[in-house]
C-alpha cells in the first residue's frame, strides 16, 4: 500500500486548504510548547524549530518530514506514514 499517496492526496483536496489548515494547527502545537521543543529539536536533531517553521511551506508532508518523523524516530514522513499505517495489521 502506498500510504504516501494519501498525504499527497490531502494536499490536493480543496486546492490545499485542508493541508494548509492542518499544518497550521500542528505548527501551533509546536509553538505552544516551544520552550521544551525548541531545545529538543536543536539538541537531538540539530534543527532550529522556529526557523524551520518560518521557512517551510504549509504542508503536512513537509511538517512530517521536519518534525513528526524526527520526534518519533522515523527517517522521513513517508517512512512514518508507512510504518504507522494499520494496513500491516489488517492484511
């Protein structure tokens, strides 16, 4: 199953409105916890969280590549979606 295609499809729905909105919400969660997470991303991943948020496009794919995958130990967003998918347990 190509789970990365689901994320790509989300980007297309309603001209990306859902994708941008969801990404903005997820960025908000990071920013609410910036005192803890800024240090974590800098120490563990050599990533300036605030600078990355400022420069990134508003897409779930880019958010997952920059933040979600790193937080949970995946190599990138595609790996995160593939290994986190339930289809492994359903087949």
